[in-house]
């Protein structure tokens, strides 16, 4: 009977509907769980480059090798330019939807740790043996309130790449002191050659060499005082450092379009053999290796100053911003295990050699294997760190401060390079940013 | 008889627009206004600090520079862009050969993304590799810092902005001219008015509404200039070529001072609103006079 059929249909509708709903919920739960398709655990890795594969090949290669070695773990890599990346993290931190593992500035990481958004990595790093392979200074740098909140993403080995051919063609030899560099700048400027290739447009942070200069003018001794307010940035030592930048500028060391060219254009300028030095770091090694200047390329830790107040025989070879892990990872055993495995691989000898193969120095105590021909450029940089008596500061100065102070430091240096600020105005600019904290 | 204009029906019809307006216009302004009174910095909590962010702006030389740059670009644009685009529209109205192609050519920059406009002009204005300095070099003129120097950058940004906007403004003027009643023009001709007199006493007064609209669009667009600055100079050297919006971006996203950035956003909003309202009031007074 139609009426009976209708009645059965109505009776069936509820349990079938309920069954479908349960199935749907279970399916969704399965999708959102860490154990994805085929029992794989997915972890997310968020980086500070829009295209991680091309802009950060070392990280990309580590992830690929890790996935191959750990088929039960899937690493979802995403990336955005720094400002957008930080903005996304800021929103995610407020809604507790941070990626599992991500790159972030140290100052931001400390804020997140304070907000209980980050995992204390001490047990994980200890258990996996990573802790004892990292330099003490790095661990101390990434420790707050007794918790280790991060592990070094990559090494920050910075300096001046040198085109020996330009120096030789102009009858110059490799400088050692600031006066030597000044002489080189004057000679090259007279011949229309750029001495130091730098680019301020959209890349105000590209002042690595001058951050080392801060250490040569006593930054390490002053760091604690600057952080607690007992020391001033506009001190006579730093002002003297800015004066030396001004001397270099007046000697014609920088390109006339330093304001409008980007860092990438500065790199291109060097790769095309149009500048004698490039202010950069090991991340440029691969590009230099593939260019025509490779046979003539060298690496220099920068000039020593007769009036410097800090250690002179130094090269900036420190950990860059950290990789951190979201606290919610600890709430999920499968995910926590996957993250542990990932970190263990990242800091293993295999992971570190992948870094080296992609033009990055190791961040652990691993002794890298370098191909003297195919990696000749990177080798010059690593050799520089191994020279007799050469030491490294514990941290790059800008990385110790909140982002706005770091930006003020960059502005102060480029302000002098571009003749917009006098040395004392430059120092005062940073002091003002410190006062605002 | 059904009256569509009964109050509740009007309210019903306005309601969707009201909801959208509130969600996408009023709420963001109120939200930004609220944040501007805090020390929000992204990752940590936001504490109420009253008007401190606004007071800090008064003492911020980069902010003052961004205000003066924006106003400079505004003055230059209003002074040159409105007459130039109006003149071009008048020219297009004449029987010019290949007028259609010329119109398309002039309108072209308006459909190019500002970020690309900036990129193209970098290759023209760059002091070292730019086309312009290469062109003036044979004349014995030393390289000029069109962008990236102490003083010329805001002027160069204004020139690029005018170049990018002139076709759009011209098109609005051209459309306005097409709508002018022919009888009035013919009557003025019969009365013996010269071309200049026709322009001054007939065309311009009748185009006042269009001139107002173009000027208003221009003012609001100047207060939104960002990509040109970003591509041409990145706001440098040392923030000397920032406009209000580019500096707001720097403070908010690069410096991660969200509270201060929102204070700048509110200032941009207020200055833009006041300028537009003042202009509208002046136009209305002119119409009534």
C-alpha cells in the first residue's frame, strides 16, 4: 500500500539519516586526524619564502629526503614572504591554529612562548641527542624561562663575497684593514667600478657586513646593557662605526642606485662582474658557484679596525632565526612522534650534509664533506671560519631585538650609506626605537 | 494601490545594503579605531594605551614626511591631472585622426596593475640603469637621482601617478562631454561666442559635476598610493619617499606595530574624508553661487 510504503520510508529515513551523519562525521574525523590516507601522519611546515622549492632548496631537499626515509609521515610545506608569513602566524597564534613546525624571528618566538603557544623543545632535543650537537651559544640564544623554544633553521655565515679578478685587474690586493678597504674603494670609484654591492629597496635588512662591524665596535660587551636599558646605542663606539660607514660612502664604495636596487639586483651586479664585493652570506654561494665569477670568487669576513673596541678577528657564523614547534603538537602522540622524527632527521649528519649540498653551512657539530670543485665557493666561506684565531659572535646583533628595533638598525646603516642620516642621527634613530620598548 | 515607498518596505530594501555596508565598511573602521588605542604587536596581547599611538605620530619624522609627500603628490596631481585630462578629452572630441587608437593608448596605463607601472618606471627613472639618465647623458647632464635621492622622489611618484591616471580621468571627462546638450552649444555659437568663451562659460560650468567626480576619485586614489612607492623606492631612502599608506604598511607589517599602524590608518581615513567632504562642500557652494 502506498500509505504503508510511505510509512516505512519515513521510518527508515531517520536511522538512515543518522547512519549517514555518523559516517560523515567519522569520515571528517578521519580526514582531520593526523593519521591520513594510508595511515600517514601529516605535519605542516611553514616557511618565510613564497616558493620554498626554489628560494630555499636546502629545506625543500631535506623534506624530500625525510619523506623518502619516513614514508609514514607527510610534510606539508607552505611558504609566504616574510611580512605575510609573520602576519599569518600572528593571526594563527591568536586562534591557536599555528602550523606544526615553522620559521619565526626569535623575538616573536619569545612572545609566543610567553603566550603559551610554543612547545618546550628541551625534552625532544635531549631525547634525540640534538641538544648536545648544537653549539652552547645557540642553545642559550633559543632559551627563555628555562625552556628551549627553537632549533636553528640554518646557519648565518655572512661576510663579503669577493671578485678577485676585479681587484687584480685594478692592481689591488685583498684588503685586511678598514684603511685598506677605503683605499680599494677610492681606486675602484675612480675607475667607475662599484666596490660593495648592496641593495636597499624592499630589502633594508641586507646590511650583514655592517652588523659584524657592530661587534668590532664592542656590541657583544654592550648587548646586555642595550637590552636592559643601561647602555645606549648612541654611544661613542657605535657612532665611530657609523662614521666609518660614512667614510666608505664618501670614498664612493656603494653603487649610485643603492637606494633603488633590491638585494637580488645587488647580487646580480656582483654575479655579472660589476662589483668587487657583495654584502651577503653563504646562501648566495650556489648562485655564485653557477656564475662566471665562480673561479675568482673568495669570501672575506670584513675589515679590522685600528680604533675598534671589540674583538676584530671575527666572522659572523651564528644560527639564524629558529624553527619552532606549536604547543598543540604535544597533545597528539602521532604528530609529536612525526615532528620528533623530522627534527632528528633535520639535525642528523644526513640532514646537515643536505644543507651543505645546497650551499648552507651545517648548524650542528657535523664536519661537512665538500666537493672542492663543485662547491669551491662555499668552501671559501667555510674555510674562512676555520682560520687561526677566528671566532664568531654568539648572535647577530639585530636578532637579539624586537623587529622594530632591528628595522631601526637597518635604517640607521642604510641611512648613512645613502647620506640621509649623519652618524649621530643614525645612532639616535636606533636609540629612539630602544626607548620605545 | 501598493506603495513601494512605505517606510517598512524602504527599510526592508535598504537592509541588505546596510548589512553589507556595516560588515565591510563600518566594522573595519571601528575595529581599526579600537586597535589604534592599543599596543597590539601581533603575537602578544593588546593593552589599552589611550591616544599614545596618535601622540607618537606627532613625534615621528617618518610619518610627518609621509604626510608631506602625500600632500605634495595630491597638490601636483590636482593641479596637473585634472586640467590635462580635461584638455585631452576636449582634444578627443575634435575630429582627430585615429582618435579611437589614441584614446585606447591614453587609457592603456589605467588598466595596467600599479605594481607593473612601478616596475616599468623603475627602468626609466633609476639613477644608474634608468633610460632617462641614459637619454640626458649625451647632453652633458650629470646623472639625476629621479628616484632614491633626497628630494625628487615624491615628484617622480606624482609624475608616474599622473601618467597612470590621466587616461582614466580623460575617459570620464570624454563621456561627460558627450552628454552635453548640442542645442546649448549651438545657441552659444549663434550668439557669437568664441571657442574660448564657449569653453569658459558653457562647457566648464556644465561639466562641474564631472569635474567634481574626477577630483574626488583622484583625491581618494592619491590617499591609496602604495604599489608605486613600493616598486619605485620601497619607501626609501630611509622612509623619505613614503606615502601615508606605504608607511602604514611598513609600520603595521614590517615593524609589526599593529596599534601604531592602525593609528596611521585612522589618520588616512580622517584626512581623506575631510579632504573629500571639503571638496564636495566647495563644489556645492560653487554650484549654488
